[in-house]
C-alpha cells in the first residue's frame, strides 16, 4: 500500500508542477506580447485620426483685379462629413480673407448655412451688410458670385449647381447688378472666367 500511495503522491506532485509551469509560461508569453501602454494608445490614436480625416486639394477662386485668381490649397476634411459640411469648410476658408492670398472678397460675409436639394443644387445662404446697402460694384458682384460658384462646382462634382440666398430668402440680385434668382451652372468648353452660365 505504501508503494501505491507513493505513486499517487508522485503523480499528484507531477500534475501540480505541470499546471504551475504551464500557467507560468502562459503569463510570461502574454506579457512579452504587450506593448507599453503609451505606445499602444498612440498607435491606436494615430489609426483613429487617419480614419477620421482626409486631405483634399481644393482650388479656391478669388476676385482679383477685374477677373478671377485661383489658388490650390490642401485642406483636411472629416471622412464621414456630409457634402454640406465639406462645402461649408471650403467656403469658410474662401471667405476668411487670408493674408497669404490676394483676396478681394467683401469683408464680413457670413455663411448662415448650406443645404443640398434632391437635384444636387447647393444652396449657399449668406448674410452680409455689403449686400444690404447695394454698394458693391457690378464687376465685384459678378466676381463674388463667380468665386463662390466655381469654388463649389469645380471641387465638389456631386453638386450640379449653386443657388445663392441672402438671409434665408431668394433675391433678384446681391447688390443690384447680377441676377441670382436662378441657380448657376457650369457651361462646358469655356475659359475659367466665362464658365458660369449667368
């Protein structure tokens, strides 16, 4: 009986030793695979940020000395943003009167909102005292409309046309010169300054 008990004890110790060694190895291997916490978070954060934004080259059109000037700029847009949000960001940059551009857009132009209808017409709803006092010259009014329309239609092919509103209302003109009662479309085969159907 003592031999049987000895064999049982040896088997019991062997099993316990095996289990302890197995768990020790498992814990060791798991610990080796882990990156330091900071590195893991940084890599995950970088991956998340890359998925949230994308770079897009935008051609901005500006009134300049009786015509239009264009400037390309790469901007970051949110990947999941709507067409309205993307256009809002682009036009906000256009209206920012940046020092690095010869931007002759009227100051204090504000975008109230932007929406797109079922026909892919982009409605740009503006507010500015410039338009209320009708002090905008005919040339600058035409250049302003051209800058807005071309910046939208040349960069966002999903948009079919642009309609300008002032304070949520349709108007005949911005400042008495250019008819804005209808949407503006691009005309095929014309040079940049004559591309818009007025």
